[in-house]
């Protein structure tokens, strides 16, 4: 790597020291560093989408929106938690660094965790919001687990052979659970499906979008009616904050 490119990089720990952390009205902590090219009002609206009842589980986390987050490939990095020295942050975007960056990197600060989101890899507000909400969904599930009512719903749908899923991981774990009667895969499926449902629910509060925009080639997207059942349950568990509205609209063909 050239000296010029290397000089653009600093460690995640330095970013955490230099970037002032703000707090949304819901208590979610976040910061912006470098030329992330983010409109302040848009970012604040995305942060404040997270329901207050859900935000409490995120109190040990801070979300850093940076241009690019890059992992130093040293030793056993792939098998352990990232330390503040493992992750390098670029203050701006270059094609060379963009090819090495990840959508996000989680960094363990000991008593807290930083989630560094590569904002310059996100090409629009939709992509940025969804990346943030996916991280929120998984973080919440890690802390709070999966409600029994949601686990029962998604397994009932799986047994009914409802078409598709909400992510590749959820699709694979559901297939494993049904094929081999694997209890761990069934638990993994419920957790993945719940994290996905949270992310899609939050996205629906922040942005008007067409469900087809979530489609990926590797797996079939969950049938709309089944997704609506999941989202309605999430909305009951975590009602929208003031100023946000949950609505599902069906388009007639």
C-alpha cells in the first residue's frame, strides 16, 4: 500500500477519541467522522427511528458513520473480536481504499462497543438506513433475545412452507431446521428472522420503499403476506416513536 494511502488511515480508537458522540432523542449514541457526505437532518431522522423501548438494549454501543472502515488482516482477526487497533478508518474516499473496506466493522472497546459504518459505500439514503437498521436488529437480538410469540409465528410459517425468507442466512437456517429437525438451526432461524424483521420494520418507519427493493438473487424474498404478519407483530412489541408511522400498503395488479 502506498505511503499516501497509508497516511489517510487512522485507528478506530483515534476516531473514537476525536469524533464527538451525540445522542438521539431515543438515547442512541452516534458520531460522524471525516468526509462521510451525510446530511445532518437525514442522519438524525434515521437515528431517531429506533423505538425508545428498543434503544435501551443499545446503550453500550455507539454508531460511527465514517467514510470507510478497513480491517488490518493480522493474525487471527477472523476468529476474534476486533480491537480498536485492528480497524483502520479513512477520513475520505478513494477507489483503492473502497475496494478494501467493509460495509461495517464492530470494535470492542472493553466497556463499550463501536460500530463503524462505511457511509461512502452506501450510495443513497435507503442503503445507509438499511445498513444501520440491520446492525441495530442484530444488536438488539443479541441483548434481548427473541420473543416467544415471534418464534412461534415464524416456525408456523416455515412449517406451512411459506415461500422465501428475509435474508440468505435466515433462508439457509430455516432449510437446515426443516430438513434435519435441527433445534439449534431452528433457534438460529428465529433470531435471524427477528433481526431481519426489526431492520425492515425500522426501514419502513424511516423511508417509503417498495418491498421488491429488498430482493436479492441468491434466495427468494419472503411472501408479502407473511412478512406483513411479522412486521405487525414487531410493531405491537415496539410501537413507533412520536413523529413516525407504521403502515403497509398493498398494490393491486
